[in-house]
């Protein structure tokens, strides 16, 4: 047996175990009515900024808890603290995604009962998180106007499975010469069933549609 074959078999068994645990999570979330969002994107496309503004603006409208994943540091958890929502940071120590087991351990550190929604900020990249089901209600992929219009075509898997696709940082779209039509077209090509939203966490443009989406999920 050659080395590459062994790697594939290990990968499949890890993914199989993850899928089993994710299915348990999904059942538990459905039974308790907790809505769970898995937010994925490249590093720096604005996941934490979107959550900062969302927690502030929805403080009195939706009871949200947050799990944030990063390779290292608790910077994001610190940014999200003090906004009325419980926040748990997971440092993956090198893994480029969160898996269902990491989410299980993070949930042990949080009282889920008062919550309507749990938002998981996944580790920033467009590859690894695509393969790991967390049992989420909805997967949301972010792509910022600075990343290049072709990214959905280059990383289709993470877009294909998304329930919503959010174009971020539209306040600087013009300044960076983003081709918004091409970006929309490319997202729709790989994610035809995803709800398409466009917003800026900085200017606030488009945020109400995002909030309506979240409140619709929680209703
Ligand atoms: N102009 C602009 N910058 C943003 C916006 N959202 C995030 N940023 C900036 O983009 C950088 C990365 O944001 P961050 O939230 O850390 O991204 P994450 O790595 O996906 O969590 C930071 O410097 C943010 O201030 C936005 O809507 N407009
Ligand atoms: Mg972040």
C-alpha cells in the first residue's frame, strides 16, 4: 500500500466521524430550536467586523451566542466581548477548520438554553472548512470586494454548499475598482440557490437585509 492511499483512508474516517457527530448536533439543534450559523470566508473578509456590528445592533432583538475559531490568539473573542453575547474562542493549534468535536467542546463552555441563535465564525480560508459539517442550520460564505471577482470560481466547493453568500465591504467597492456585476454573476454560477446579500459593516449599508435574514431563520 503506498503512502497516499493511507492518507486518503485516514481522511475518510476522520470525515466519517465528523459527519456522525455533526448529525447528532443537527438533531439536538432541531429539537431545542437553536439556529446555528457557520460563517466561512477568507481571512480578513470581515467576519468578525460583521459579528461586532450584528451583536451590537441586534442586542435587544435576538439572543445570540458566538463561537470563534482561529489557529492562534483570542483576538476575535476579545473584539466581540462586552456586546451582551456569550463568546467562546477555539484555537485549533494549526488545524485550518473547525470540526464538530471542537464545536461540541466549545458548546460545553456556554449555556445554550437562553439562546435563539449560535453563530460560529470558522477559521479563515476557503478550502478546509468546506469539508467539515458542523450540524449547522445554515452556512454563510462571505467574500469581500477586495478579493477578486474570480474567487467563487476558484473555490467553488465552499460556495456550492452555502445557504447565503454575503458580499462585504461594499463601502470601498468603487475605490478598489471591484466589478460587482462579475462578482455577483460568479457567485450565482457556483451557488445558484444561495441568498445573495451585499453589505458594509463599516457604513451600515445593507445591514437591515442581513438582520431580516437572521431574524427569519430564528422565527
Ligand atoms: N472598509 C471596510 N473595511 C472592513 C469592513 N469589514 C471589515 N473591514 C476591515 O477588514 C479587516 C478584516 O476584518 P475582520 O473582521 O478581522 O475579518 P475576518 O478575518 O474575516 O474576521 C479589518 O481591518 C476590518 O476593519 C467593511 O465593511 N468595510
Ligand atoms: Mg475574524
